[in-house]
């Protein structure tokens, strides 16, 4: 009888003890976040949730975190029909001359009125959505900050901070009148500060230092071609696979070039019956130049170029071996600077090798971010924030898998990454073994990285 009482007491006491332990652990006070972290958190909330009293869009509508802060046709196809991205389809006031739903859905193109709003029917361009990763490394230029595809995406001083103002006026309006206070409200100074801080916090905070000690035979050869200024010549405009140009006379920062993308034949959007005006690039009227994007993030953020003209990273590399580039002002400048008088001439295997290199450095960046997210999840007290970080880590890991598999690269690393994603997903669902699964995911990420690079 006494034994039975003790057993019953134990049954009732165990949950109480667990609750007490959990309660004590929940009472630990985390150190207050520093002011910069608070500003970044505020910016993140604004970026993904603030509509600025407009048509329902947020910054995250076109720059969703779950799709590498960009959109593409596959992502668009999975959205519900009432998503604010499609506001031109269900808001009569925006039915014409705001977006082109057909080009948006098929090619991921957004309508931009970079030369003003006085002739909406004729003065516009169709552009892809650039990701906003690694901006700390890719905006600065001796000629002033470079934002957007052509470097002049922001009004006023052209800074990243001012970019939010232009985005709200262009994309958030309720009607084509675009009257502040009626069709939208403009961001406050504090909101612009927070948005800038958040965007600068995304992705890499510094450029790579090449060459890396890569292990894969083909990616290693691709890196060598990339860095060879007499063969691939990639490093001249993309120093360390970033967005900085250097032709030997010092850094040009994030420079603009006319690379002939607008002269490509059979551009997908222009194969349709839709009107697609020529994009004249930087300034008004434009000089035909576009700024250099970073390449570390390229492999999982296509389609490529300002007009989404090319779908794959292999196709993007092959562009520089074609007539459109080699006949362009940038291509002719490279040819003139070459002692042999040749531009960029690559064979198919060399194109694939460079693309393999870009796939691997993209995966390494995804692994870095995944580990950072996983480690951050171990130190946060909010269950919601922990879940968000773990889900982001799982998504980044999925990107790593797709990027490597897309090039037929490193199946052993892919196996480790699959294990890492599974552990991250288990951590999302687990209460008592969250830390265990998260730490296992970190170990698997590191195993995958060790397969790719020393």
C-alpha cells in the first residue's frame, strides 16, 4: 500500500518537477540587445510587415527571405492568387500601366518607371528583382552609391537608405496618381534608418579572399579560369567573386558597364506579344550601362541579368563567350586591353567549370549562413524566433542541396546536407531535444563544408 502511494506520488510529482525546471529555465534573463541589433530587428519587422498604407505590398513581397530575397517564376507560381504581388490583377485602379501580370508570372519581371511617371504607357522597363544579400560589399562606388540593376535605383542622394522611398512610390501605391498621404505614406526617417540597417545586415559582411583551397576537381579548375586575367577574365570585374571591379589601376568599386545584355537575340520576354521597351540603364536618358552584381550569391538567385534573360548559371557564364558581350563596349575594352587582342573565348568544358566554381562558393556561403542561423537559434529565448531561425536554416540548406545537385557536384556533401536539413526540421518540431537536433545539424553542415574546401 505504501509502495502504491509512493508510485502515485511519483507519477504526479514528475510533471511538477519538469514544469518547475522548465519554469526556472524560462526565467533566465537574456542580456538586453545592443542598439544596433534592436535597429536591425526593427528594420526586419518593417521590411516584412509594413505596407506604408498602400496597396498591401511590403518590401518582402518582392524580396521574400524564403526565396533568397528575390522572386522567380517557380516561386510566383506557388503564391495564392490574392497575394499582394498580384495587386494589378484584382485592384481595378492598378489594372493598366502598373505591372504586366503575364510577364511577371512567366518570367518574374517587374515594371519600373525609372525615367518618371509622366508617360506610364510608354516610359517603363521590365526588370527582374535583384536579391538584397551582401549589400555591405556591393553598393559603394567612387561615383556614388549603386543600387538596383543600373545603379540608380534610389531617388535623392541615390543611397541605400533612400531606396525605400523610391520603392514605396513605385510599388506600394493604391492608384497611379501616386499621391503621398493618399495612395501611400512615405517612410519616416527612423524607418529608413532601420530598413538600411536590416538590409546591410543580410548575407556576407565582407568579400571572399580567393583562391580558396577547393577540393573538387572541376570547381578547382573553374576557380583558376575565373582568376586568370588572360583566359576567363572574370576577376577583373568581379574581384574575389564580388561586385568590385579592378583593371589593375586600383578599385573601381561597384562600377557600371555596358555588357551587351540588351543586345541578346531571342530574349524570352521579347519572344512574346507583350511590349518590352529597350532598357537604357544608368541615368535619364540612359547610357546603356548596368552595375556589377556580386557572384557569390548568384547560383541560387537566378534568373540572371537585369531582364531575367538567362535561366541557369551555366547559361550566364556562357553569355560572356557570345557575340553580344564580345561586341559590347565592355567586351571590346577587354579585347583592347588583352596583349593578344582577344576578348573572352571559352570552350564548353571551361564554361561548366566556372559555373561549378560559382555553385560551390554559393553553397559555402549558404553553409556559413545556415550554421550562423542554427547557432543563433541556440541562444534565443523566444520560441517563435527560434522556430524562424531554424526554418531559415533548413531553407538555406535546401538551397545548398539544389545548387550542388544542379551541377552534378559533390554527392557526398549533398548527403551531409540532407542530414543537416532533416536535423534542423526535427529541431523545429522538438521541445525537449531541440538543442540536440540543432547541434547535430551544425555538425552535418561542417561535414559538408569539409568535403568542399580545406
